[in-house]
């Protein structure tokens, strides 16, 4: 098998043209082996990734592995031998080109160019030292992970993450957005979430195409905000059922019940899972930044491209095993098998965090025939039967509606062909707008069956403590974790993923300095967490049509 050399590692990549693809049930392996001719040394480490599970084997004290679960981030620092001399050479391999991985690689790369004084210190001690190198390996043929801006319509459409949650300067991404001059269309104001978010500009219809009276929508919404007071955790669906049983005046029938089901439908979209799975105790523990929510009018691609500029990125490189030692260890892909195993508290967190799916079916029309609102909805007797459309014409001026199924509905639609999925979405629209014309183009996402993600984002599962997200972030010896599922404050958001990537890079550089340097070096060598170009305060371009 043809191999490539990455940071002194002989790498055998999968998923290159004509290469091996990852089977969803078995997985394949890619070996990364450090071959040092001078000392006759053969070293490597083994890792196998499947779904959001990661399988790892390593014990050599001179190799540091930093793993990003969810979009699979890994970096390694290791010794090399040159002409019989052992040299200090901390280098980084980042696996996974989502926002967390790109942010970490960007910060580590900038750190590599800020260590001149640190380098001089080592040289003065007579040690041969190489400036750290950073390589990012991405299994897809693109970067971005679950952030993917599509341009096939002739204009940008985000098929994954699209909102900036917290349109304010406090948002970790604000400086980048402002500096690039990217416009934001604000869809809601401060502290809005779920039903509040959708009630600012909407049109809700019953199955016969009649618009639901606004006062009824607001009345049901107020009832939906009442929480079932209990010390026991349960699902949102169960809690609402108990509230209705105990307070007869809140019971909804007929059209009112259908509106309540639509609220549940939207909650399922917010968490990408069914209401039966969402924790009553923890669903609202996410920290909301001020400024409300806004759509990235030109998509997230400009930011990810800017962060990735100058990085050594290898696309279509699926890493499933890195082997070290003379014998190595074969790792299966169906269970988490760390050798040495992760602590019980870490494995418990990995198992306990929920990940499910919300998809997008994007319909492009030749003209606008729908109301001038931000959201269109169809109520039904069950959350499964409700529909939700995002009107991109309000934000971008393009005649586009985005149908957004979540949970079990998203799972069932993923079994359809793209053509049938688009027909299904259009049939829901035709129920409420009889003059709807056929779309001229369509796009369909598949986050649940995409072997690189197998879900859209994490959520608080029933009976699982909120602290699992923080547990997943905490390093274990030489293992570091990043991604939106490791961000306790901003779970499920792009800025959450971005901030944890920076944190992982910072932890990485401190660990390297503690191992190879000395405490006096810690303030001399640090990544571009607040580099001048990104820290310049530029006003955000916010609109509301």
C-alpha cells in the first residue's frame, strides 16, 4: 500500500482514490508508524475510531496523544532520533477538520511560530530542537465537519450548522465574523429559545391549510412553559403528560393539542431527538449569550477557510489505527477498547451523552409564493406529524425554504432517496399552500447516516447528569478532548466547538512545555488565543428585514 510521510510517521491512508472505505459495521485501519533509521527504532501508537466511539492503545512515555471525540481530534508529541542523538521534537497531529479541530490546529500552528526564545533556551543547553509542526488529517473530502456550506445553487446554503447563537461581541466567534465583514440576519432577540424563538415571525397552519390564530398559539405556548416540579428526572414528554393530568385546565384538545405537539416538534429540533429522550432536569442548562440568534447570511465557510489558511491539511485521510510497539494490538470497532482503558468516570461520560439527528431538506424555487415570515409550520396530532420550514428568503433574498425534520422523523426520512425526501418535504408544504410550485432544485443532508458524524449534535439525555459534558472534556493523562459535546456552557453550538478546540490546544502546549521545557517558558510560548488580527473589535453587521 502506498504510504506518505507525516511528521516522521510513515502513514498508510485510507479513503484516497481507489483506497479502502470505512465499513459502517467493521471499520478499517490506517497505520501510522514512526521509522527512525539511525537508531533502528520502530515506534507508533494504535487508535481505532467508529461512530463517536474511540479505541486507543498507548503506553510509551514519550508519545502524547490528544484525542477529539465527535469529529475525532488527535495530536501527538514524540521524540525523534537524529544521527544517534535523541532530540526534543514536540509535533502535533490533529484528526478531524471540524470547527474544534481546525481551531486547535490553528492555535497550535501559531504557537509553533512563537517559540523563538524557548528554542534559544534549548539550543543554549546543547539540545537539538525542532520547531513544532502541525498536520491535520480529515477523512472527508472537505473541512468543516458538521459545518458545511453548499454552493450548488449558485449561492451559499448551510447544510449543517447555520445559526450564530449569541449575536454579540462576547461570542468567541464574533471577532472573526466582524473582521471578515460577514453579515448576520438576526432571527430573535435576547433570551429566546425554542418557542420564543419561533414566535417572533411565523405562520402556523393546520392540516387543511387554515392559519392557526395567534392568540391560541401564544396561550398554548404559555402552558408549555410550565415545568413539572419534581426531584426526579424524566423526559420532557412524560413531564408534559403529568402536568396535563394534574391540572385539567391545561389540557389541550383538538387544535390546541396540535399546537402543543408542534411545540414539542420544535423542541425535538432544538435537541435533535424525540421529546421522550430529552431530560426535564437539564434541558435548559445551556448558557445563552446575549444578542439572540442569527443566521450566517454567507454561511460559515468563510470562517472555517480563514482559520484553515496555511495549515497542513490532508483530506480523505481516515485514521482508524495508529500502532506502536513490536507486536501492536488489534482493536475492534464495535466497543470502546482503550489500552490502558480510560477511567470508569470517562467511559461513563462517553456512554451517557446523547447524540441524535436533525436534517435539512432545502427546496429552491423559481419564485416566492409563501408568507413573508421567518418560519412556516404545520401542526398535527403528534410531534412526528408536524412540520417546520425556515424561510431563507427573509435572510438572504433567495427563494429557498428549508424543511427541518428531527429525531425519529429524520431517521425515517434518511431511509428515502434524496428525490423522495424532497417530494415528501414539498408534500408537507403543499398541505398548507395550495398554490405552491414545484422546486427547481433541492439538497438533502444525511447527518444520521454519514459515517463521519452519525448524528447532528449532542443533547441532555434522561437520567444522565449534566456534568458528563465537562467529564468528557477533562484530560486523562496524555489524552485531551474537544468538541461541542465537551463544552458544558455552550453544548451543541459552533462557538462551543470552537472554544474547546482553543482550550485543547492550550492544554497541549502547557503539557509539552511542562514535559520538555521549564515553568519559566510557559509565558514565552503560547498559541494565538488572542492574536492581534482576531482580537480587533469590529462591529457585527446585523440586519432584520
